[in-house]
């Protein structure tokens, strides 16, 4: 039990030092990191006593590597490797079924996103976009679209 507590504390400390993203902001390489850490730490918690040090060293190495990849991801050329481009799936009140099939999105998911954006009818959608993070952005008809360089992420909070 003590080894599990040590591993847990070490992982929390490492994640606190190197990362500030929330689960909803995980990238592809964050997911790979979580899977690798889980696999690396299992023997440190259940294996022989000597595996505790190895587990902590592996954790620090993986956290450091994930931090480095996160820094590299700020470079546009590297970022394009791991982040898909946004895909338009609705335009002017019409589903773009070929794009939806390609992206693996169904009408129910688009309709759910429409409701979240306060739109009840497909004909009231000027643009629907599957974003790189998997969310669907809806631009209602009649809304002027402007380009910004700011990325705004809305968090729904229970209120």
C-alpha cells in the first residue's frame, strides 16, 4: 500500500510541475502518455520492492518527454502532424454527408451540438464545424463571422 501512495504522490507532483491542461484539453500525445504511465506504474505498485525506484524514474522520464512534445507542439509544422484540421460538416442548413462520414460524425451528434448552441432547426445553421478537439462549433444563420487569432474555450459549469 505504501508503494501505491508513493507512486501516486510522485505522479501528482510530476503532473503538477509539468502540466496545466484539463482532461477536456488532452491531446493525442497526452492520451498516449496516460496509457504509457499506467502501464509503467503497474509493476512499481505490485512488483518487487526494487521496482518502486524504476517506476518513479519511468514516470519522470515520460512526464519530461510529454512536456517536451507539448513544447514542440507549439511549432506549426510539428502541430500539424498531431492535430487534424477543422472539418466543415454543415453549411447553409445542409448536412455535408460525405464530410460527416469521413469524420465519423452522425446527425444526432450535430443536433446535440445545435441544441447546446441554442439552435433548434438545421435551416438556422450557417456553419457547423468539427473542431480538432472533437467539439462541434455551430454558427447560427444571420451571424456575421469574423476571424480571430484567439482560441476561446467555453466550459459549461453547473450553476
